[in-house]
C-alpha cells in the first residue's frame, strides 16, 4: 500500500509542466509523459515528394499590417526563443487568409528550431534531407479554434562553400537584427521587447508549399494542426546559427514521425523527385500496382491472341479448373450430408 502510494507520488511529482527537453528527456520518450506524442497524426514528417498529391490551393494573402513594424516580446521559454505580439502597444493584428485555409487566421507566435550543424535542425525533412533550421509561424482561427502553422526552412552552408549573399537582402537583414537581440536571451525566462518587420521576416517565397494535417511538434503534441511547409528556404549564414547554438540551446528539433494514412498535398504542379531511389518508392509502388493490374488483363489478351494453340491451352486449363472446383464443392456437400 505504502509502496503504491510512493510510486503514485513519484509519478505525479515527475509529471510537472516541463518534463521534456531535447536531451535526456528528449523526443523519443516524450510519449512517456505526454501520451498524445504517440498519436498517428504527428508532426514533423519526412515529406516524400514523389508521394505528394497536387491540389489547387489559392495563394496566401497577408494583410497590409505586415508592412508595419510590430513590437514583440521575445522570451526564452526553456526550449527556444518565442516571439509574441506585445500587448502594451496598440498594434493592428497580423492576419493571413487564403492558402486553402478556411477563414482568417491571426498570428499567435513565432519561434525557431535549429540543430548541431548546417545539415541538421529542421523538423520537417524533404526526401530525408534536413535543413539547418526551421521557422514556425503559429496562427489561430479564433472562430473555429483551428490552428495552422507555417513552416519555412532555414538553409545554411558549410563555411568552406561560403556563398555570396546579397547584403541588401531585406529578409536576412531583419533576421540579423533578430539574431543580434536573441543571443542575449541566454537563460530561461529572459525576455526583451523588440520591433520587427514581419513582411521582411516571412520573406517573399510563399508561392509553392506542401500541406498536411499534423500536430504541435512539442509536448503535449496536440493534433488537429494544419501544416504548411514552404518549398523555398531562406538562406542564412552559418555564423548566425552558431550564435544560437552557443548562446541559447545546442539543438531543439524533433525528428520525423510516421505518416500513417495521411496524404501530403502540394499546390504546385511539377514536383522534384529524390536522387535516392528509396525515397521515390511510393511512386514505384503505385506504378507497380498499376502494372500488376495491367499485366493480368494483358496476360489474358495475350493468351488469347498470340496463337490459336495458346488460346486452346488457356481455354482448356480454365475448363479443367472449373470442373475441379465443381466436383470439390459437390464432394464437400455430399460429405456433410453423411456426417
Ligand atoms: C469553415 O469555417 C466556418 C466557420 O467560419 C464553418 O462553419 C465551416 O464548417 C468551415 N468549413 C470547413 C470545410 O471546415
Ligand atoms: C520561468 O517562469 C515560469 C512561469 O512564470 C516558472 O514556472 C519557471 O520556474 C521559471 N523558470 C526559471 C528558470 O526561473
Ligand atoms: C486515418 O485513420 C484514422 C484512424 O484510423 C481515421 O479516423 C481517418 O479517417 C483516416 N483518414 C483517412 C484519410 O483515411
Ligand atoms: C511541368 O511539367 C509539364 C509536363 O511534364 C511541362 O509541360 C511544364 O512546362 C512544366 N512546368 C514547369 C513550370 O516546369
Ligand atoms: Zn515549432
């Protein structure tokens, strides 16, 4: 009895609000404390481009308020730095519509996920490829309580392949301001108020995207989230990621979850396939299915048209098979009668 109580006490004391991280209490055991994390509509996923289905989804519309500077509260929440609209300023809301979403969605927060080097950190993967990071813009439809997350990949290059980047790029300049300020938020609950231009942050490559139904990528992993993953990444410098890794957290991303029976849609026509055959397998599978169907029909046609002799052979084997089945049935009925 006492022992049981002790175990209950132990359990309840460990199930506090923050029983997860990206280390010892990492993504693989989140479901120990947060059972929803083992659901079958979880995020992120590995998007197999060969398996996506085209769907005609309208482009996203951003309100004009995106052109204004907004004051955000940036706070280290113990897992990442999260940005919410600062309520002390009177500011017009950041709203999106279109993109195949039902109604208008209001901005809730934005935050980043990143990893240990320039080839890991994004939560979603494209044919098994990870980017250096992923930006999440979280939105909510206040009428339907539908949550929608827009994900934009953050690309980075090894120092050795340092590419020439346009220094006047508005998007990267704005993110540089963001990196400069966030690197000061080293400890949990450190926060600051800072203004940012959202149009610049979000960039202008919102044309092509993937769409699927998923979940929050952090506990409690609640499902029912509409995901939009944009095809075009924003290019960053490896030094910018280093300020995150060195000052905030080393890494903070969850790996891809099983797709189960979900379909990933794309809003653009021509999908690029993987150079690794494994990742195109679903395409091969569906092609093989079709081939199998065809081969059965073609086999019969072939059989009956190739030569008269083959036709007879097919015909007689069919007759013999039918007679066999007939007598087998008769026999079992007859046997039952006498039992
Ligand atoms: C879209 O949202 C409206 C409420 O704004 C709701 O009545 C309707 O059922 C929703 N449609 C779909 C397809 O979810
Ligand atoms: C941060 O704030 C939360 C809520 O206010 C609190 O529960 C938590 O203990 C704080 N963390 C630290 C490290 O102070
Ligand atoms: C997927 O499976 C779940 C549960 O098994 C079911 O509720 C859902 O309707 C299925 N979705 C599709 C698209 O088949
Ligand atoms: C997409 O593919 C179709 C047919 O394969 C081709 O005619 C069309 O030009 C392609 N469009 C783009 C934008 O590449
Ligand atoms: Zn996120």
